[in-house]
């Protein structure tokens, strides 16, 4: 079962964003809200791209070691 701060990989057969890796920040009945970290510039914190992904359209990789969009 997917949990907050799990790393998931979007299924390329089910999602146009697959095989993107994301960190889950909300679990809902219909799926998850997650974010991908997007590099902006060397030496600065990455930006975040938020996505909503339905259950069955991703695979759970495991817990993130460091999570939080403000990293």
C-alpha cells in the first residue's frame, strides 16, 4: 500500500509522464498527489512539479530517504 513520502515510478504504459519518479505527498481514494523534483540551477534547491496519478498507474519503489518539496 502506498504511503506519504514513498517514491513511485509512473507506468509508461499508463501515464504520459512515465517512467518519471515522484514522491507521494497525499494519498486519496482515487490515487495519489505526488511531486517530481526539477533542477533549476546548480547550487540551488530544485523546483517541484506536482501530479495527480490514479492507483494502478504507478509502481511503488520505496520510502524516500529525504523528502519534502522545500529541500
